[in-house]
C-alpha cells in the first residue's frame, strides 16, 4: 500500500512538472499544424519543418503517456480513464486531438474567474468553444481542400461552417463532402451539444442558487421576527410579574 501511494505521488509530481511543457508543446503543434493549412503555398523548407515539429510534439505526448502509465498503481484503471490520451498517441490520424491539451491554459485564467463554480465554468466553456471552433475549422479545411465538389475552400468558409455546426444551426450553405470532413463534423456536433448542455446546466445552477438565496433571506427574516417577538413576550411577562407582586 505504501509503495502504491508513493507511486501515485510520483505520478502526480510528474504531471505537475510536465503540465506547462506539454502545454507549450501543444501550442507549438497548433502553430505547426495551422501554418501549412492557412498558407498552402508555403515555401520550402517550412513545410518540412512543420512536419518535424508535429512529430516531435507527438513524441513528447507519447513519452508523457508512457511515464504516467509506468507510475500508475493500477495501470488498467489508468488506461480506462485516459482513453483519449491513448487514442491520440496510438493513432496518428487523431494527432489534432492533442490540441485539447491547450485547455490546460484555461487554468491560468481560472484564478481571475472568481471563487464561484459558475465563474470557472464560464471561463472553461468560453475557452473550449474558441479552441474547438479554431481546430475544427483547420481540420475541415485541410480535409476538404482539393476535393471534388467541395464548397469549403477558405478559412473563412471553414470558420463559418464550424460556427453554424457547433451551435446546431446548420444553414447548409457550407458542408463537408469527404469522409474525413464528415467525421470531423460528427465530432463537432457532439462537442456543440456538450457545450450547450454545460451552458444550460450553468444557467440552471445560477437560477437555483438565486432561489435558494431568496428563501434563505426569507427564513432569516422570519427567524429574526420570531426572536424579537419572543423577547417582547418575555418582557411583557416580566412586567406583569412585577405588577402582580405585593408592594
């Protein structure tokens, strides 16, 4: 048991130490992934440099996963709880999902969000929405560019499509025609439903908190009135007792 606890502590220390370096690696990956897509006529050797950077960041995340797995007390539990990390490391096709590591940047903003849960939820939802929109726009543009019958040809088209998809509006003026693009669209739809659910839950929590505050204020006022009446009755009893006592 002691060895297991020590192993978990070492893993926690590793995760704390690797958090910011891996976040920086994710930012580097974002730049290396986005640059060739936004500038398809990029001169050599920059496309090759970007490919090297993307594979280097993939290696960094693979090392992180292996170390965390080795330092886990129950490796089967670790694998089950980190299936997304495993997929990102094992399947190069899903390398853009490593950009989700950028969500850790939101923890820096969390200190400015106030102590309430709603404040933290608002920060994470806003940051996650921007991140998901940007990554989905890049991914669908990369998948659709050059496809026969494609109607998403610029980053502006891709961003507009991502916004209408994540909000479940779906005007239909822009849509993917490739298999990869439709796969990205499916993931973005699920992300949009999840984000709307979080927003709805946060609003419901705020309304319930307001109702609870009003009820607590009413109960406090009632208790104050009861205490005041009790004191007045006690004072009247004392006065009556003094009047009845023999002079």
